[in-house]
């Protein structure tokens, strides 16, 4: 077997793994939305983290090229990440904010919600045993083992 064949297999496995993780994230967000256990928005998420950090099961930070240079947003992300690390909350990044906004829906006025930060929350311990959440936890642990503290997940195309 040549080096190129080995790397080709690694890329295929990595792509398959990323697709599974992307699907798990989408499943988690959809099921959490149905259970009314999503907090959407940077400021709303900060409030929840301040009031009831034990209710936070997972954190998603989203951006795209348009917001990469938004210093205020990057400062918020840094603070949210630090809070998540201090409270053992898994956190991931997603580079497709429009796709995330489509999943979490719109606000009362019909405008897309601010999907820069999404928290999966739960007051019920049993709801934290979601299989998609378990897949994401394992993925985050693996990535931390490779010193990727905030891994990036690609959502599946629809």
C-alpha cells in the first residue's frame, strides 16, 4: 500500500466521521428545538450561563466569512468558550450560520434568529442522554485529545 492510498483512506474515514458528527449535531438541534431546550443568541446564551450553568449540555458557536472580523463577536466567543471550559461544557464551531439559522427557525417577527451562539439546555437529566449528544461528546473528547479544543463541524447539505 502506498502513502497516497493510506492518506486517501484516512481522508475517507475523516469525511465519513465528519458527516456522522454533522448529522448528529443537526439531530440534536432539531430534537432540542422540539423539546424547547434551545437558547439562541449570544446575549440570551450569556444570561442562561450566568443564571443556570448546570442546565447547559452543549454549546455551538457559529460564524462565517462576513463575521470573521467582527471583534466584538470574537470577544464574546472567547468569553463563552472560557465559560464552557470552566464548566465542562462541550463547545463546537460551525462555519455555516445561515444553515444553523434555518434549523433553529425565526423569531416572533419572522426574522431569522441570531444563531451565533446556540445552547442546548436541559433541566431534566434523562433528556441529556440523547444519542446525538453522546456522539458529539465523544467527538469533542477525541478532538481535545488531539489538542483541538473547539472543533469545527460541517453540517450536512440539504
